[in-house]
C-alpha cells in the first residue's frame, strides 16, 4: 500500500493537487461561506464578547495559534494545542481525539465550551437574531432566522473553502518548479523507509486520517490519553489523530500539547523518542527503534516540510522564523 502511494505521490502528485481548483477565500458575504467567515471573526459568539474563533485560529498563522495552549474567555486556557483549520474539508473526523464527525457537529462545540467561548447556543442565536445585519444575511441565504442548523452550516461552508494547494511542493508536483537539493533529499527521506514519515503522513494533505501513538503519553507528566477518552478501548491509549502537515512551518508550537516549538525539535524527537520520553506507553511499532538520522538528514527533512507552506502564508513563515 505504501509503495502504491509513494508511486502516486511521485508520479501523479501533480494530478492529485490539480483536482482542487477553487482555493480562494470567499469574498461574497451573502453566501454560506461568506457568512461563515464573518461569524468566524464574531466576538459576540462568546459569553463576554471578547473571543471569536479567529482569536485562537489565527488567519495569519494558517488558522492555528502561536502558543502551546490558547486563552479563551476569562483567561481560561484550553487543554490542548489549537490546530490549524485549513484543509479540513476531507477529514473524516475532527479534534485531536476525533470526537466530532463533521464540521457541522464540530462548529457549535467551541461556542458552548466553558474554556473557549462559554455561550449556550440559544443565547448565541438570540444575539445574532438581534442584529439587523445577521437577520438580513440569514434570511437571504437560508430563508430563515439564525438557528443551530444554519449556523453550523455557515461555519462548515467557510471552513470547507479553506483548502490550500499553492505551495512550493504543489508547484513541484505540477512541474512548475524544482525543489532545492536539500528539499529533494528531504522529500526522499520523508517517503522512504529510514524516516518513515509517509507511513502516517500521506495522501494529499499528508495525513492517513488515522489515530496513532507516537510516544507522547506516559500517564505521568504526559497524561492526555487522547482517543482512549472517547472509545475507552485500551488499544487507543495515547493515540491522537495524525495531523495533516500542509503549512506546518507556520503553525508552531507542535503536537496535541504544543510541547515542541520548532520543526527541528519535532524531527529530533522522531529520531529518538526514547530520549525525550523514556517511560512512554504503547508507542507505535514503527517508532520503537531510533531512526538514526544524520544531522544533514534532519536538516533536509525540515527543508522539505517547509515546502508545504501555501504562498499566502510564506511571508508570515519568514517573519516567524526570524
Ligand atoms: C479558546 C481557543 C479556541 C477558540 C475560541 C476556538 N477554537 Fe477551535 N480549537 C481549539 C482547540 C484547543 C482545538 C483542539 C481541541 C481538541 O482537539 O481537543 C480546536 C479544534 C478545532 C477544530 C478541529 C481541528 C482538527 O484538526 O480536527 C476546528 C474545525 C475548530 N477548532 C473550529 C473552531 C471554530 C469554528 C470556532 C469558533 C466557533 C473555534 N474553533 C473556536 C481552540 C479554539
Ligand atoms: C506512527 C505514525 C506517525 C509517523 C511514523 C510519523 N508521524 Fe508525525 N504525527 C503523528 C501523530 C499521531 C501526530 C500527533 C501526535 C500528538 O500530538 O501526540 C504527529 C504529529 C506530527 C507533527 C506536528 C503536527 C502539528 O500540527 O502539531 C509533525 C510536524 C510531524 N508529525 C512530522 C512527522 C515527520 C517529519 C515524521 C517522520 C520523521 C513523522 N511525523 C512520522 C503520526 C506519525
């Protein structure tokens, strides 16, 4: 299977990414996606009107946050790192533990969540329906005032429009540009059997949409058991969803708990997980032995990861790496 996908990525990379054409941000305000964009930035949807979705999912940072744990209403911090909400359209589930099955289901959860926006949905709808601009838009688009269903639909439409396919890697796949020697070595490593990244980070968004334990659970200082909290199945202890890697250079810090601040640290970790977490529980078999990467190979891998940044964020990426 892996060889098959390696082949697809190498030979048909271009065709795969060409499949997505419309990746512009929605501008038309009277469309579900346009309304969703407005709502994504609407602080009224939090209890004290201080926080919007975009307070944690920063549009300048590929819709992720720049700190390990984000701050919600009243200075409360989230339990996990805020992931990017780009390239969500084709995911089978959402959140690090996969507890939401659709973007519609996911969207109302942060509004209600006491550590995030802390507002009952009825109250959120009441507030929206008090505002002339929203009554007009909801009526025009959905022929109804705001309700839980169309509110969720608007968020989902906006998030579905946030697909990114305009990176150096995509240009390479479309035969429009070449990778540097280091990036190309990194790509080979990424898909090869020495670094094994492609075992889990594959397909067009660099995720297998599976749940894996990469060794960041020891039941002590690292005590988020991830997927297990949802399924209560022992086999799921310490498993988190494999995140996609598009725009990864812009979304530091990394992992469900934001414990790594740079891509270099991430690659160092994968090279020898045992060194960082000697008492990890139930790590994936593919990561049981150190990878044995040289310093140059580690640099090459990072160089490849940086080719996955969409044009729209490359300026932000350069600024944050200074
Ligand atoms: C206070 C910070 C905060 C706010 C506000 C917030 N989020 Fe999030 N978001 C998070 C965190 C933290 C997670 C990961 C939580 C987890 O996996 O347990 C997350 C996860 C998500 C995911 C899943 C991403 C994935 O990779 O599966 C989506 C989609 C999302 N948020 C959309 C939204 C929307 C829409 C809003 C506004 C209605 C919103 N968020 C408001 C912090 C926030
Ligand atoms: C066994 C499956 C697996 C393998 C192999 C694997 N990863 Fe991951 N990767 C994951 C999972 C699962 C996470 C999230 C883990 C967590 O947060 O606890 C992750 C997280 C990451 C992150 C952080 C993403 C974010 O948004 O915070 C990066 C970067 C990354 N991996 C790169 C790599 C690279 C580079 C390699 C190869 C050296 C690799 N991965 C190998 C499954 C894997």
